[in-house]
C-alpha cells in the first residue's frame, strides 16, 4: 500500500506518519506544500525520512497560492463573519489539489491528513478530494477510534515520539498551536480556548511572529500606495510586483505597524464555536485598499449585487467548497465586476490602524461637477429630486393611509 500524507513536520503529522506506516504496512510519501511557512521548512525532508517516510516531496507553491487562490478571493471581498480573512481556509484546497496530483503520479492508493475530527480542515481536504478525485481513498486517523484510543492526548503523542526516535520540537507545556502560510498565521487551542483570556497581554507578546503589538509600532505613520488593475494589486509604491511579491512586501510593512491582528470567536462548519487569534498584516492592507478603489470605480448596483454575495462566497471558502460549481459561478461574476477596478489608493499605517489618505483612478465614476455642493452649473438639477422623492414616498403614504395613521 502507498499513502500520500499532508505533512508539516509537527507533532501530529510526525506521529501519524509512523502510525500509518506501522498500521497499514504502507509506504508513506510525506508531502509538504511550501505556501509561506519560511523557517518551519528547514530540515523538514530529513525529519520526514528519519520518521519513516519512503519519500518526502516539498514543493514551492507560493506563486500559485498568491495568484490563483488569495487574489481571486480578495477580488470577491471575502471575509468570514465580518472578521476572518480566511487565511487557513484558502490554503487547504491548494494543498489537497497538489496531494492528489502527486498521488496519481506515484500510483498511491490513498491520501491522508492530520486534521482532527472536530475541525474544519478535515472537511476542506476531503471535499476537495471528492471534487477532484472521488475514487481516491482518504485516511483521517483522528476519526479512527483505534488511533484516538492510542493517543487520547498530547502527552501520549509526545511519549510515542520520544519512544520511537521521532524528532519533533514539542513539549507538554506549549500553550497554543500555530499554523502559518503566506496570508496569515493562526493561533488556537491551549490557553486560547478560554475566550476571556487576553491574547494581547504582555505575557503573550512572544506568540506573534508577523507583527509587532500596535503599542510597540513606530510613533510616526507611514504612507503606502497600492496600484490596482482589474481588482488585483499590481504595484506597491510604484514598484510592479507579482502577487507573491505584493504579499511579501505588505506583510513586512503591515507587520512593522502592528496591522492585521484579530481575535475571533467563530462558527465552525462542524457545528461548534471556536476561538482563534490571527495575524494577517498584508491581507488586511489589500482588503482595505481594494474596497477603497472599488468605491471609486464600481457601479452602485454592481457593487451591491457583489456585496450581497460576499457572505455566501466566504462560507463556501470557509466550509471547503472551493472546487464546487457554485463557487466557480460566483467567481465568474466577481471577475466581471472587477473589470474597471483600477487605480491607486494611498494609505496611512499607524499603530494597528489603516487610514485612507487618497484614491484616484482613470476609470473613476466620481464626478466633482456633479457631487459639488457649490453653486454653479451642473448636470444635476436639484429640482428633479422633488419628483424622485414623491415617487419613492408613494407606497409609504398608501400604507400609512391604510393603517389610519393620519
């Protein structure tokens, strides 16, 4: 038997790698997608082989991640429950897609993941597999009773790793878990499971990797200009950049000013609420700037139509339906809405805040000759508003008359 495992090198997937090998008499191919984990990938191949992998494949997918997943999502203005910029959610379909391609190339019998039976990631991985390779078996050890019986908690996994010479950097004292990619870092579990616990306190300063605390950010604001074309950021401060380059540049800049930290209690797809803390410095800047250039260039009814679909689109991403026909249909509409979203947005970054400092566009729908409150000739005749209001008030007057309110 041959299994392709989504492998991070952390405690869970390291133990799962050895467990899969021993319990299935299988050759386990460890696959790690480089989607921006940075130093976490150091020594990963050697660790996987030492743990028992027959092969370890590490592929740089950062360009594809930024271009084909992050940017289309930001074009849609996606944000889950008004707060979460979907950093973990959007990474899973890409990882699953590449896992399946490797499984085909390696003639593997199954793919496996280390997502727990309580979380969203199991759904995201497996819905992607159902859409792209319905014939391929998916193994989820955390949903198998024999696995949970052997590893009822983190302490048992650490003991197993030590007993089997599995090299993992883990201890029973670590107070939270972390997941990193190009778009964000998420923190959850441990001390963060208490929603009253203050994750912004001084004792938690060491947890954050991408950003300084807003109170420690520079005392002087910094200005930055983002150029957009068809709803995508194509340049920062007049420097043309790839989607990957944009993300890297804005992550560094946003992190310097304490941008993009959020602390959320969210509704998981599996039915429970969970608390998570996120750092999304570059993503927060793009999201804000994108909305600013849209206000200048998008037709009102087109914007309102797209906005009415943000909640649905965000739920599809969060719940794992990236490869669904409805998400693809929504994306086609989003692409159409973004044709004229072009121009430059100037922002001021200051101690965790993103402040708009200007926007301009050759495709602007804003006309100062129409909008001005000053006297003078205008294509807008204020007298016309009388009939406009009268017509819109008609049904309200009829309703009031029926109720006898006057």
